[in-house]
């Protein structure tokens, strides 16, 4: 059982080599390259409560460009302010391409043309049940809307990706007709699968991507997914493993309901678990996540993968011991080091789960000398205090405990 050439263990990361065994790789059909299409500028405001000012959106675009995403997506039609922002963004365009989300209306495509957008993502209902009960539209009308709008965009020279939303719940026969129609009649450059309600298994995503590639050979497939079942990242990786060349992601998972696939999780997964380059500067993942969190006023969950505070924070005595030993050998103990994503290092904290090793380490950092027996006593006091507070302790708390402990020893003596 041989493995590929990807280096699973370096001084910055250490992932399982199982991902690269031939028996595993034989189930995977990776594309030649994969691009990150970041949808934060659109999806963030679709998340409940969030409002971003034009200058904040410009700052986020600049940060995404510095991060190295291939393209971003905006939705200008939402307001007059957003229309003006769209024009300003195009004027300030950097390396990251700017795509306008356009519903299946030609006038929205015309606005993209007027502004000089790099391309459009044409969206509309892919689910005929939605068309019937919400839009009062027949499948034939839905099909015509997609094809006509796509053709209008492509014949005017716009790069055009077509995204029938809720296409994972749309009848498969209708979806085949739509995807073939927008390519063969509309000239679409790319086609997008939208798992709008996040309810497709990774295996189902792999099947769908491969099926779509059969329907429209040679046309790149993109993947858009939401996180309602907590599977958006795995769905994105499954799509790439099946041959999808573009993944739609959002900083801090921001988006409708539970949000979209997280840019940081997907990019790191593609690079370290699939062994492909994304073009992203991974060491900017954490700083960009912090910036977007500040601007949106949505804190990053402590236990969020990659950018959450808990990822490189440790209280458990044994884990702290392992981290310290590996660090002294210039090796990562986890799948990737804090520096990989732009964090400063591990944060060893004190609490109920602390062991004598980490307490001794913290005492040394504070310039406090203690014998092995004293460290054991102080460790017991830290555990007791943490249990009372039901939380970890700060460096100030440690010094208070130490001061009281040595004062008691002097009194006893």
C-alpha cells in the first residue's frame, strides 16, 4: 500500500498518511487546480443581524485579496448603496476577481456589464417545488429563465457561472436538463451545484459532481454548500475529490442560518488533507478571521475549527506535556502548527485539568522557584480554586494562590 508524494509530516504540520495511500487515492479524482471563490461580501449580510458599511466591505475585499482568494462575490441589486459600492469595488479592483450575483433577470446582468464586473453568477430556483408554490412558475419557465439570462451574459462577453440554488433537492431529471441547457444553449463557462440547505452527504456530493461532469463534459464544476448539518467543509472536500475546480466559502462560516463552508477550514483541508495548493496565504487565515469578526460583531466560537480560541489552547496536564515536548523537538503535535494559520503559538492555561508539569512551567515563566512538593501542593490548590470558579485561572490568580501558599508555609514554620 504505497502513498503519494505529499509530505504528510513537516515542521509545520503532521497529518495522517492514510489520506495518500493508493487505495484511498484511487477513490479520488482531483482536478489539476482548485480555486477559492469567497462569498463573504454577499453571504455575511444574509446572516441574521449583520450590516456592513461600504467602507467595511472594501476593507474586507482588500483583506481577501491579500489572503489570496481567486474571486469574491457581491450582490449589488440589494440597495442603491450596494450598487454604488459595486462600482467603487470594481474601480479599486486588485488581483481577486469581482463577480456579481445576478438573479435570472437580464437587467441585473446589464448592471454588471455597465460596472465592468469580471463575471456573473446567475442564480435562480433549481427546485421545481419551490417554483410551483413560491414563484408560481412552471419548470419550462424556470428553464427558459436560466438559458435566456445565461445567453445574454455570455454573448456580451461576461464570464458566467450558473448556480441553480437548492439544486440538491431539485428533481434530478430537471437539473440535468437545466445544466445541459445553460451550457449547450446558453454558453455557460462554469456550472455550480448548490447544497442550499446543507442536507447532502459527502458521498452524495461526490456522486453529483461526477454526474454533472458527465452531463456537461469539459465544463468546470463549482460547489456551494451551507452548514445546516455541520457538513459544509466535508462536502467541499468531497466535491474537490470528485473533480470540482471551484469551492464557494465564507470567512467565519458567515451566511444564511448556520452559514456557509468556512474559508479557513476548506482551504486548510484542501492543502493538508488533499495535498493541493489553493493559492491562499495560509498564515493570513487567522488575522483575516479576526478582522471579519470585529467588523461583523459576530464572535468566533471558541470551539470552531482552525480559528477558534480553543484550537491551540490547552488545559489538560498530559496534553500540555506533549505539546511542550514536541515543540522542543521542533515538531507539531497537532495536525498543523499555530504559525501555519498566523497565530502566535500555543496557550497553556491553568485549571481543574492542569498537571504538575504545566504548573511548574507557569511558575518558571512567572519567575517563581518551587520544589517538586511545593508544585504538587500548588497544583492541588489550582484544581480546587478552578472547581469553585468553574473556569480556568489567570496568571494573576496563580500569583495570588502562590503568595497565599508561601505565606501559610512561613506561618506554619
